[in-house]
């Protein structure tokens, strides 16, 4: 978005009016320059990132539609549970790690420790389908681009030098690129609001599109209108995108909105000491204990692995499900269950926290992926996700028009 040019009259020569306008508003001029050049320098990378994100909004639906055999299941009055499904896969494929189980679209998925491969078990018949790659194909490549900047080693498109460490602690070059793009979106949203502001008297001018005034006026107005309408989403994507790899961004947002720094202790759990040889409670008892602490539907469960002595259970709320559209890992609440004591549980989401923190986790962050709405409403995310592309095209159009005007003026002056 760029600032609205001053209205000129015959009594006010163009050059003199523009100079006086800029002199009166040096801060606004600085914001215009910042807005323009950050867009030009990093705009293409930002467009690639956001356009890939638009496609990934429907990744779960695409996977289910293109893997009908994987999701084939039968109805039964006595369907098998998560524990039995995992046991069936381990018996049939002892070399498979079977590190997690998930209820997804009628089947029970049993996946590996790298989250790249899974078997599907029909709860009605016990039939095993698979294995099926979860990160292959075009969607896997786009996920590697959008989520990891090609640093996810198990996904298509991995680039080793981008995974090299940077001077920033615990961050590789791909993650640094994603953080920069997220911060850029925040900068563009903030400077865009200030640059767009037409004033109270001409507020309606900020939403007009002059279609009969030539290419420049049309694209200039489209740039402003598209930009200001998309600001809430651009800001949300920028904050949540940068915060994935740079937690201080989330802390700063929470501080601004009246929240507090996230309590990392709520994600820790210590099991009670158990006597040697004490058997584990099993997946089904762990699920029942988790549901007793936090009612809903078990969507995803991780049994105790090496170095852990508890179950991690993700539960989908029967009402509002901000992560409901996510494939395999769609739980909205997390419960830890002691692997040897079903009465020892910890419900992460039951712990008190400020409203701003709860809004960030249950609405703001979930909105990044569009999971909190169904496929039809997600079309709004598609349209707004394409606004960086529209802003790039209209911005380049007006920029080229200005360059052409300057060249013609210089040519006329030389003549």
C-alpha cells in the first residue's frame, strides 16, 4: 500500500506541491520508502511462501481424496480400539516403529517415529492397509517450502545447506528466512496502515477504485483497498509465522494484547515411581483416563517412547474444534497420563492462563492454517492468502508507471 498522492490544481504546480507535501510529512515519507523497498526486495519470496500456504489449506482434504483405499472402512457394532489396532500392525510388521495412533476419518492410523509413514487399520474388520507415505508428492514439497524452507530432511525438496546452523542460536538458514518473512509481513501491515490512512475527511477515498481514470489510478486504488482489507490476516500470518521459530515474537504479541509469557512448565510431566516389572496401563486405559480428565474424542495418542514414561493424548472437543480439520493430529487439548498409574494425569489446557494467551492458542494460531473453519469458509483464507500476489502485481504496475513517467520527463527535458 502506498500513500495517497496530493490533489493538484493549476495554481499549484505539481513539483512544488509534491515537495511541500513530503516536507510536511517526513515520517510518512520514510514509511512509504520502507514499505516500498521491503516489498521490492523480499516480495517475491513472500509471495512464494503465502501462495504455497494457500494450496496447503486443503492438504488434509487432498490427502483423503487421493488415498481412498487408505480410508476404506466398514461399520461394526464392536469396532476395535487404538490399542488393538497398534498391536495388529506390530504383529504384521514387527520392523515398523508404530510410534503413534490416530483416529482419522473412520480409520485408525498407526504411524512411525519420523511422522512420514503410516498404516491404516479398519476398525470394523481389522484389515490393514499400507504403508502409505504422508509427506510425498507435490503437497510434501510445498509443505517443506512453507513450513521448513526446504530444511525438513524427510520431505521432498530438502536442501542441505539451508539446514546449516546460523549465527542465531538454534536456528538454521531456512528457519531464519521464514522468521524474516514473518517479520516482513508484520512490518508491511503496520507501515501499510499508516501509509494508507487518507484522513478523517477523505476516509471513504481509502476504499474507492477509480476504474475510468487510467491504469495507474486503477492499480493504485486496488493496491490500497486490497492491502487495507487484508491487514488483519497479513498481521496474523506474520506474527504466528515468525513465532514458530522465534518465540520472543509470540511473547511480545501477548504482552501487547494483555497476556503473559507462555508457561512452558505446563508441557512437562513427571510420572510417579513404579516398582520394577510393573506393567504399563496400555493405550485404552490411558485414553479412558484422559477422557475422564478432559471429555471429548481421542484424535491422536503417543505411547511412552524411550526416555518417557507417560502417554500423550490429544483430544478433540465435541464443540469448538480449532484444529479439527487437521489430518491425523487434530486434537485441540492435550492430556498427559502416567504410563503405570491411570489416576495420575495432567490436563494442559485446564491450567489457568490469561484470556489473551487462550485466544492466541485457540484462535489466533489456529487461524494461521484455517483449521478452525470448514472447507467452504476456508475459501476466505484462500482469497486473502492470494493478496500478497495481488499486491505485488499492482505495486509493480504503479512502480513501473512512475519509472516510465520519470524517463519521459527526463527525455523531454533533454529535448
